[in-house]
C-alpha cells in the first residue's frame, strides 16, 4: 500500500465513493503520524478500512492488531510487513 492508496481509501471511507473533488483527503508526511480521530476517521470507517485492507492484501488482522493501527503510517507499515496484494 502506498500513501496515495491510503489517501484514496480514507477519502472513500470518509466521504463516499462519489465524493466531490474538494473532499479528497491528502496526507502530508506529518499527517501520516496523526491519529485517525485527528483525521476525522470515525470507528465505523476504521473498521471498514481494516476489512478492505484484509481483503485487498490477503491479511488476517486480529482485533488486537486492528486496534494498534491508529495512524496511517501504522497501517502502511503493517501492510508492508504482512500483505500480498491480490490481483484485481
């Protein structure tokens, strides 16, 4: 998963698939270390994110692991260490 894929995923989860162009989430280097709460990503969106990542990257993610994915950087590092992207 790349930072741009993370931006797209968060944008879709927070603003929907057909979001307006001005609602695209952009993550600066410092934003990667902000909590999802600070980025206005609620708990339902985080749960959907974990499910999407699990399906897309073929990763079994326990509840404890999901709870530790509190920042975009944590997600990116987790996927880099554990994931294998499905052929879509």
